[in-house]
C-alpha cells in the first residue's frame, strides 16, 4: 500500500487538493480527516468548489469512494461541488463499475477541472 500525501492550493472560489497514494479501507479515515481539515480552512464562501487531483492515486477502493461521495454531498449542500481530475485506470474503472461516474464530475486534467469549477460558480 502506498501511504497518502496531500497538498492544497487555493484560487478564489476553488481549492485544488492533490492526493498521492492508495485510497482504500486502510486509509479512508485519513482521507476523510484531511479533506475535512482542508475544507474547513478553505470554505470561506458558500458555493466554493473543490478540485481533487488524483493523478498520483493508482488505486481507489470502495471506502475511499464513499469518502469522495460524502464530500461531494457536503459541498453541494453549501452550493459548491466536487471535481475529480486525472483519474488513473483502476479508479476510473471503479467509478464506472459502481455507477458513481454518473454523479461525480470527472475531468481529464486539473486545468479543465478548475475552469469548469470557476464557470459553475
């Protein structure tokens, strides 16, 4: 298992969080805690969006997916949304197999995700 690391950048209205490592049952709580911490500091305005750069996430388990869906629900309750970018093959397959791809917004790259988030505001 590859341990998780996080980095966060902010532009007005959008927080970009880069995640590296495997997102699975062993670290879903860590993912949840880190996203809560980033969002708690970043959420200054209703309607803020979050872009998750998943280019360095080779594996995504159902527990990690559950955290992503919960974060999306929280953001949407406050007028924002979650944008995923740069999915590797295995995470993309999980989103397709579970039907989560129909509710999660996925972009090919971070730049597209940021632009979409800014336009959605």
